C-alpha cells in the first residue's frame, strides 16, 4: 500500500497539528494503514501545551514530497500555505473550513464547512463513520476548537462548534474554561523571549 | 428568508436536473424553506423520460441571478459551466463529483466525492441527516446514477454507486436493468430528428 501524508498548513497552529493527528487516526480506523501525520513547521507554545498535556509527540517535520505522493490536507487548501511540490501530488482528501483556493485536474474527496475549526468537521466525520472518539482524540479536537474560536467567543464560532465542545469535553473529562484559559495562556507565554524583545 | 437558487450545469444532463430537485427537497427538509430548483438549459430526452415516469415538472429555466443571490451548486463547480454572474453570488454549498475548478473569497459548505454520480453523494447526505428518501426522490437519484454510470458499467463507477443503486431500487420499486435500458434508450431516441439529419 502506498503511503499517505496528512498535514495542515505552514506555520502550524493547534488546529493544523491536532487535525493531522485526528485525521490520520480516522484514516487508520477506516482501513488506510499506510497513513502518517506530518507538520510543515515548528510547533508553537500553545500546541506544545496540548501535546504535553497528553504526553504525545509532535508529528514529524515534512520538508517536501515526491511526485505523485498521496496526500490529505487538513485546515488549509491554498497551495501557497501547503507543502512544496503540491502541484505534482495526488490529493486524496481535503477537510477544511477556509475559503476555496485550490484547483485540481481530478476528482477528490472534499469536506468543507463554514465552521470555526477543522476539528468540528472531523468530529462529525467520526460520528458519520461510527468511529469511536477516544479520550485522547477528544482532547486534541477540543483543544483546537478552543484555540480557533478563542473559547467559543470569536465571531467565527457556530452552533456546530458549541455542540462539538459540549460532546468532546465530556469524553475528554475536561473543564473547558479552566483548561482553555491555561492553554490559551501557554500560547501567549513570553518566557522564551529575551528581555530585549 | 432570502431565496436560494439550486441548479446543476449548463446543457443539463439527468444528474444535474435530478440533483437540483433532490438537493432542494433535502434543504426544505432541513428547514431552508425559501429554496427552489432551477435548470440552466433545455431538458434532454433521457431526463424527459424520467420526469414523465414520475409525472413531475422540470425545474424552471434560470437566465441569470441578481448580485449577492444565495446559490447551491450541484453536479458542477466550474464557473464556466455555471450561471452568468456566479462571481457576484453567495455560494452556500456545492455537492459535486468533478475536479475542482472554483475559487471563493469566503468559506462555504463543500461535499465532493470521487464517485460516479452526484446523486450517490446526495443519497449519503439524506442518510447522515436522517431525512427519509421517498419513492419519488429514490427514483430521481436512481435514474441519475444509471445515467452517469451507464448502468454501473462506466469506468467511473465505484462501490458507493453500486450500494446506492441497491438501496434506492428497493425504495423506488424499480427493476434496474429493465427501467435503465428503457431510460438510456429514450436518451438516444432520434425520432425528433428529421430524416435529413
Ligand atoms: Mn489553522
Ligand atoms: Mn483552523
Ligand atoms: Mn452532469
Ligand atoms: Mn454527474
């Protein structure tokens, strides 16, 4: 079976990193065993907080892909925000919540919804495919929704995001406000900057 | 509530016409009452056979749309195959099985799958949303899948199309081979051409 690369956008945020992990798990559950999550850049402080909370590793860094590589894009679709050589890849699927900026010469699987976070869509895909959402997956999804919607307060927040948070916080056994504020605060942690900055 | 126009591509085939009707019904079932199916050109002989079989009218002809009109595209996404003034419309949703040829400046709902027919995707959308597929809707969906896949024999045919046909033929109470051959034959009916042609 040929390998499939799953990744979010360059300068990855928490939605891009967690969605690559959550989408990879979904593909495996659906029988695509040769699938692997990647990242297109360094992990930020907020994402580091999430991965530390779960004690899991960040996806491997992806520098470039070979011609005809099978790829799945999450949390982006614009080639300018994606991997080098995307134009020669075989894009199998895209799950995203941004404006449409991709063209293809072949049909593919697309699942876009105008919601606050890619993980809100992935949460639906797990349900529709009757794939169990584990505590770890729920924590990843929930963290990204909190991040993208700023604790459900951003103007991009929809009813679907709120429903997902209610469902996922139960599975993850997480107090949304308490965990969310700690997580968002970790993202604004300036302790790694020197005094001059 | 603002009106929503639902339509398939120019020079409409049976998938474009039936999908506009089936998508409109789905939207109504989901609470979007101000939605209406349209066509971007004349009905062909095959589609006429389907509409006559069900004794239903063809969708109204759409010449153009006003700026900021709400639209839902089915069975196409390329602006070159769509209505005039699409660039100034507000595209709410696209359900399609073709290559990706559309760009937008805003997020929207997209459901694309690399299957043989748009109706195969719509059949899934009814299931996922727990909307009943009536005998009439099943007949429309089934007819389009038979048309686009040439009775499940075209190279674009997938397992999903076959599953949909099995399910829909039971609801529609239709013998697929018998009905399908009559329908495809109606589409190649040359009786309306003069001897000179
Ligand atoms: Mn992002
Ligand atoms: Mn996002
Ligand atoms: Mn068509
Ligand atoms: Mn079609």
